[in-house]
């Protein structure tokens, strides 16, 4: 980012992703911007990591952190698009700005914390 003294790039693998990102969300003070291809709230024992991450987003929003999320819409993959529509509505109902991209571009997962 322009104006920052130091930046770090961290390679995240599936098993590390939620733990690292959850910690960053917990420490964020001003802004969280996320673009991702899918953000799926789930049920069951395997859902703990993603649901903890989502819970931390809600907590960050309640402490005044500005959160913006951009999810993808896929014309040719309706299951993923439906998951993202559900997630967007859930975030919006809880006061978090979340939009669905209807462009033909593909987002990779990215998050910015400040």
C-alpha cells in the first residue's frame, strides 16, 4: 500500500488460511476489504473454521471496523453463485457491506486489513 512503511506477503495454504485471517480480523482497527470467489457459511464439525472467521467479521463490524466484501457471480456455476447470494444477504442483514460482482472477471481471494 502507498504510504505504508512495511508490507508483508504471506503465502496461505488451506489449512493455514482461516487461522491467519481470523487473527488479522481480530486485530483490525479501521478497515477490512475482502474479495473472494466463495464465502460459504456451513453447518457441522468441518464448518468451525469458516464460521469462526465469519463470526470475527461480525465482531469487527460491531466494534466499528469498516468491512467491505466482494463476492463473485458465476453464470456457469449456479451452486457457487447461490452460496454467494446467501452469504451476501447474511452480511448485509448484519450491517456489513457485501456485493456480488456480475462482471465476467474472476476474483482470486484477497484480503486487506488496516
